[in-house]
């Protein structure tokens, strides 16, 4: 009866874990919903205020194709990005990434990062000034192209606007070989007296198409200032708490997804204030506002702000950091174990360049990690063998001092000292491995280089879940099973290899533990099924290498293997005896 009760408890707990995990993931970390085509967004137009605050206009609804078809747009054609600048408001509001596709299909088209304000996927950048007693350009200002015709890596473009009061405003755009714009804001004062202005720049975007922010990956506002990178705020926090004024000077700020980011980088020569704010209808702003500058009569004052709009490729971010953008590489949220994750990532990229297949690179990295941890595993195995050897003496002490717990503890400590056994030695190696495996999990989760990378056969994208699931007959039926029911080939292999591990390990002393251990591999099969194929490939490879390691260590310690087999037989006989008595 006890065994039946324990089995029922184990099944119930397993069901709670399985369904509870899916419920928590769907409730607190939902997949991003498809943005409705008629979603209203705010068109953000600045007004002149001495304090630099920028207020929005009323909501509008716009069609993407119609907006991009407007005449007079300044084309952008750089090595890795394409798009255009809208001369009305001088907005950078049309950017696609040439080297990243929407889906794994070759004809799926490039990733669209920026889109005009008022569209359902709006994201754009605007540069301007605020001031008092002087007319400044706003979102409706028609700028004129005065230098250049197409913005390329070799040819900058300059837009100009004259306010008719003795001030000419200019914006000069440059773009590099990757994802960085340099935007120089100039004011030439030909009037009679001095004027005071505050240059600003902002990025506006909708959160409707943002990647979900989870406890492992941040999505939303991001900023660098005062020597650290701030991941503290998400879209909901900003919407609920109002404008978020960042303390101290801000070096750069913007919005990040798992793979993409838009960020403004402040001029090195001046301090800037950073602010995040909600502008309604699921739209948000990252504002970078400089200190006020005085422009004397007959002089010109300039300020240069950089705009990053692209993919979070580790090598590219590090390159910009080397160019002076402080801590830009930390825009990838490596987490607490960055000191492990970053070197691990470098090794993975090196292996990928060596073997030419990201899946093979993951397997090679797993092998390297297992080899590095082999001395720890060997020590753990040796500790287990020692504990097995003193097991009969431990049982004798437990029987002798079963009514005197204090004396039992003293005798056990004496036994450990005499036999030179450390009962914690088998546990400590596990704690050493935890940060290593979590760091690798983060690496595979964040690496854009793994996006759309194939392994072989049906695995065409290691950053996506296994598409060949049992319920759709391994891809033959045209539908995707929901959530944890999408059990694919990799998930089955994961469960099977973990089950083999438990079978090879020493049998648990408690029948309840044995039943849980036998169920756990199949529970994890369901839990891990929705995760990226690359993560499952790593775990399967690790399980297989662990099995090989256990087989090798057992072959080096035949007496332990024989002892374990003897104990397992004794447990089975005891189980059969109790079963017969209950019957």
C-alpha cells in the first residue's frame, strides 16, 4: 500500500510540475502577440520647453507601405542596412537589416527594425532642439537636402532648415559598415543676439512587437551610466510609474530585444540626461537631452550623437566599445556568470569558424567542458565509492545508536575521520558545475549567431524549437502543437538519455525516490520540448558524454559496480518480499 501511495504522490507531483510550468511560462512570460494592423500609436512631436520635456501629439493610424512611398525620402544603402530618412521631421524611420532574415526561408525578406511613427510596428529616431524665444524645427518641419543624395558608407547627407529668424539648423548623417550612424546637429546663428538651445535625440518604439522579457533575458529599456548597464526597467514599469529619469550622466540608452537593439550614444564631450517615458498606446520613448548651449551671434555650435540600430552581434558591439562606447558589449545580458559565459562564447564562435556547423560546434564545446570537468567527476565518483565501502559500518552504527541521535552523529564523524571519507565531496562538484552549465544556457539563448543556423536534416534553425513533433507526425501534418505537447525528436532523445543515466546510477535507497527518478526524465522531456533546438542538442550531448564517462569510471572500479549490482538485487528481493506480505 505504501508503494502504491508513493507512486500516486509521485505522479501527482509530476503533473503539478508539468502543467504548472506551462501555466507559469504562459502567464508571466508570454510569447509576443501579432500586432494588429490598425493599432493606434502616438506621433511624437516636440514642443519648445526650457526644461527639455518633449510632449506627444494625438494618436494617428498609418499604413506602412503608404508611408514608405512618400516622395523625397533620402535613401540609405550601407553594407548591412538599407532604408530611408523622412525629410519631414528629418526622422530615421526606415531601416531593414540586410544580413538577417525574418524566417529561415530564403525568400522571407530582411528584418525590419525601424518603421514610421503611427504604424503598427513603429520605431524611429529623431534629432532636434528645444529652447525659448527661438523657433526650432519639429516633427512636421520640411527639411531640404543640401549635401549628398544617398546616404552610404562613403557619402554623408546633410539636411537644412532656416527658421527665417536668423538661425539655420543642419543635420549631417553618416553611417559605417555595420549599424552605427553619426548625426551632427549644427546651429548657425546669423541673428543679432545670442540664443540658448538644448540639443536632444530620442528613439520611439512600440512594445507590441517586442520580444518577451523573462527572468533570464531582458527586453525593454536599457541604459549605460555611472559605470554600469541598467536592466532594471521594463515596458510595464515605465507605463505604471511614469517618466523614469536616469540618475547621473547617461552615456547611451535605448531599447533592446533578445537579438536587436536601438540606442543613442551621447557626445563624449558633454553630459546628457536620460529619460524613459510612455507616450500611450503601447509606445515608449528613450530621450537623450543635452545641457543648454549658448550660440553667440555670428557663430555655429555643433553636437554629434550616434545612433545604433541593428543586431546585437557580440563582435560588433565589442568593436564599438573599443571605439569609445563604454560597456556597449554588456548590452548582451550575460547575467551573473559573465566571467564564464563570455569566454565560453568566444570558444563557441571559434569552433563554429573551425567546423562550419553550429550544431557540431555545440557538441564540440560540450565535449571540451566535459573534459575540463572530468577531474571533478572523477573525484565525485571516488567519493561515491568510498561512501559505498563504509555503508555496512554506517548501517551498523545507525542500528546501534538508533535511540541516541547525538551519539550517532559523534560516531559517524569518527567513522568518516578514520576511513578518510568526506560526505560532502560528492556534492561539492555539483555546485561547481552549476554556474558553468547556466552560463552555457545563457550563451545559447542569447547568441544571435545561432539564429537560423542549421544542424542537419529537419533541424534548419537551432534557435527555434524542434519542428518535427510527434503530434504533427514529425512535420507531415500542417500544424504546430501547443506548448509542452510539441514533443519532438530531440525531446524524446533527451528523455531517453536521461533515463539511461538514472538506470546506470546507483539505485536510490528510498522507493519513493526511485519512482521519482524514473519519472523525472519523461517530465523533463515535456518541460524542455518548447526550448530552442540548440539547447536540447547541448543537453543530449552532455547526457551521452556523461554515460560514456560513467561507463569508463565503472570499468576502472569493477568492485564498485559489483557491489552496486549486489545491493540492487538485495533491494529487489526486499521489494518482492514486502509486496508478497502486502498481498
